[in-house]
């Protein structure tokens, strides 16, 4: 991921003013929210509804390593309409959630939103306590394969299960500990 010139100028400052934009793509509609209050129209003419208080956005790391970390997006103080929609929601499973960063300068939008991550919604957690309504969306990255072992596509048997007749991985096992002399006279 590379930041635009406008976003880079804001992020490197001592006090960087930016907001997260979250795009939830459901089967029937796309819901766009941001971490501020009121409506927001970005330079790409998309409208974003204000969420208010975001408890936290977890799992936004670089994703480099042997395992893909799951994440969690927690929102507090949501309206009763949002809670009702979440209770009746059945169309969120494995749907995309896109997270952007929107820089601000002098309380005005500065540049276009910067895409941070593409994730997929896995489950919703809804709670109501002390008059405060909260929703948490658990999400995973696109490269998470929980039922597949690491490097599962690199064996001949696994390749045959996925694509019968494909001989691409036929000699992988033979090459595993093969030693070649160089130069070979």
C-alpha cells in the first residue's frame, strides 16, 4: 500500500487529523460509515454516515507472516435502527468490508480516501448495557484459509483434489531435497 501525496503530508505531521471510512458491502445494499458525526461527502462523491464513537478497529496490520490475523471492528452508541438491522442481518457472512483513511486539513477534507484494507465479515456481536448499544463485526483477510494447511496447494495429492488431471505439482516431492552439481560436466 502506498499513500497519496496529500495523505503522506498529513500523516507525517506531529498532529495528524484523519478519520476512518468503513464500507460494509451487504448483499442487498452497501453501507458507508465514518468515525465522525453527521454526513460526509468525499471527493469520489460517496456519502458516509457518521457512526459516532468507534471502540476500536483491530487486525489492520500489514498481514505479513505465516498466519492471517482475524480482526474486530467495535462500534458503541449506535442507533436502534442499526441494532434492528444487525439483529435481522443474514446477508453479512463472507461479504467484504473495506477500510479507508481520510486525511483532513483545517477541518476540511484533504485529498481522496486512501484504501487501507479489504476484509471479509465473519460474525456479528450485539450487546446492550446501561443504555448503550454496541455492535462488533469480526472480520478476516482475503488470504485466510482456516481449513487449509500452510502451503496446502503445493502437493500433488492436494492439487489432484482441487484440479483432477493437472500435473503441475507432480514432481514437487522429488524436488524437495534434490541437489544439483554446478557446473555439470
